[in-house]
């Protein structure tokens, strides 16, 4: 089983107007989370996300009826090993929360509001139709 994730970073009214004029894709992200079983461990979740800044791995994933938590680390050299912690609470049909940068010295950096939807899809969703 897999999950597709699509989301947006929240902006003020002025930021949103400037993004529409420039590039709206700067405020969006998408990715997938898959359930896998490691013979040495229990079933776990792993995933990848993509946004304006590039590809990132997502791990430490917790999905429940009321919350969604994960850590994102960019895999491209332009962002070094920038790491972000996402924390969401379920609100109606989507999740609302924040994204917080985790600095190398162990402190927290910038926080941004974010919303996302999580869609569960079967494995055969990715198989070419016949």
C-alpha cells in the first residue's frame, strides 16, 4: 500500500499575491509514502517528496487518524542536508500543521504553516493499464 501526499506552504495575503504573479509552484510539494517490510524489522514507512528546492527523503513517518508526522531531508547538494520536521493535525479531509527547520546545532530554525492531503492508493495504481 502507498500514499500520495500533496501540500502547500501557507503564506500571508501579500506573499500569496506575489507568488501568483511569479511562480505558484514555489509554495507546493508532492510525494509518496510506501509501506515496506524489512526482514530484520517490522513494517515501516518511507517516502520521497519533491518541491521547488528539489528531492528529499522522508522518514520517521507516523500516520494516524488524527495526526501526520515526518522528517524531511533534502538529498540534493544545493540544499546540503537541510532537515525539516513536519507536524500535522487532521482537520476535515486534510491535515493542517507546520514545517520547522532543524538546524545542525540541534536548535530550531524558521517555521512555516502548511496543509496537505494524503491519498491511500493500492500498489497496482502504478502499473501500466493493459
